[in-house]
C-alpha cells in the first residue's frame, strides 16, 4: 500500500509540474481510465480542471445520467455534458470500415473538445485516459491492430498538449491507483468500455436501429449477469450486432431479423482473453429475453473465440 500511495503522490506532482497554473480539460467518458485520470488531475490542480462528457450517441443505457450524477454531484468537479449524438451519427452514416469509423469518432471527439475549450477561453491541456495497452496496440512498428480512439485517432493539427497520467500502466494498476485516490469501488471495478462505445459493437455501418438493438440487448445481458452474481468475476461482457440477418419464426409467422452476439471474456490486462463459460441456463434466459424484448432481433449467438486470435471487441 505504501508504494501505490507513493506512486500516486509522484503522479499528482508530475501533473502539477506539467500544468502549472494553466487550464486543463478532461475527456471524461465514465470509464475506469478517464475517471481515474480526472480524479488525479482534480487532486493535482483542483478547479483548473474542467471535465467534458461527450454523449456521442454510442453510450450504454443510463450512462450519460450516471456520469452527471457521479462526477458533477458527488465529486464536485466542473463538468460539462455535451449532447453530440446527431453530429456523430451523421458523420458515421454509411461508413462501414472499422478503422475509418474509429478515426471519425476520435477526430470528432477532439473537435467537440476544441469547441468547448474555445467557449471556456484559454485552455492548454487535454487529459486523456490512455493506458499502456492502448499504446502498444496502436504502435505502427508492430502493425496496427486497432487505432484506439485516444491514440491513433487523434487529428494531426490538434491544438492541445496532452496530460496522460496513466499511460504507462495496465488496467489493474489503474484500478489500484483509483482505489488509492478514494474513488468508489463500484466505479473502479466497472468493466472496461471502449472510447468509440457501441460504435465498435455494431459491425459495419452504424444505424440508429442497430445501436438501439445493441443498447437494449446489452442492458438485458448486464442485468442477467448481475442477477447470476457474475458481474464482478467476468472482465467484460457485452453484445454485438454482427449485421447478418436470418430467417426465423415467431407465433407461426416468418421473420427476417438481425442477430445479436453475446461476448463474455476473462482477462487480466486485455492483451489476451479467455471465453467465460456461462451456464446453458443463463445463456437460454438471456437469449429468450433478447428475442422477446428487443424488437427486430430473432437470433442470439455466443462468441467462443479467445484473444488471440479474436480481439475482445469486434472492430
Ligand atoms: P480489443 O478489442 O483490442 O480490446 O481486444 C482490448 C480492450 O480495450 C478496449 N478498447 C478500447 N478502449 N478506446 C478505449 O479506451 C478504444 O478505442 C478501445 N478499443 C477497444 C476493449 O473494450 C477491451 O477492454
């Protein structure tokens, strides 16, 4: 415990040295990484920090409300919530290449920040929750696996200097740091959520309908995982819309609906992952609920691919 406290002090001091008395913006997504970063920077420079939460329309159910409640009200940070849903979905319409989607989302993020920063006056720094695996997996010398939206997706003419307090840490170390700084356990131990959000869980071109199917099925899957008492023991669990329609039958009538894929994996650092062995009973319950409750879905599948050769997300 001594060493993590010392590490935290050192990181806080580094941020203070870098930022001085100037203004900082934080890209707050509500995920573990950006939340821990916001807390570190808030500890370092207090009200010089303004957090910006961008609702890109690709959030999980209930997420924008949760972020406002937790950070704005509980932690007393300066928080601006930006509703950019139409803007992101407009830019993404018809784009089906995974890297192109990631780049658009990453770039649009920065544009929104720049606009908010301009409104706030003089802002020199941008906090980002980049962690070490993001850097490794976006390292072009090794061949790009994915352009993580907080590394490869940045536009070249960006006007901020970056503050990245956890960029040499793995996820579990970020969590330790989060606990050391006093963030609530349920926040620190949330499952990871990618910056591009549900956008990388709709395979191919994003449509509002497919986002809805992923969001609603994700909520059902999360509820059932929690009801089974597994929410703290599975690294990540979510649903994907692979965009393959198939023929089904409901009440004797033919359907031609979308499929939903369930993904649940165990991992330590997201660099590799094993498939979680969910009980047939749980899988059946989730399947029947999704087909019954999510309009337009008539088939549910379970992804049995470890990483490698799969990645955790589908794009
Ligand atoms: P993959 O799909 O590459 O994901 O096996 C590894 C871990 O990273 C998360 N992920 C992201 N996190 N920005 C993020 O902050 C991103 O662009 C991004 N893409 C994937 C993913 O959810 C998993 O935990």
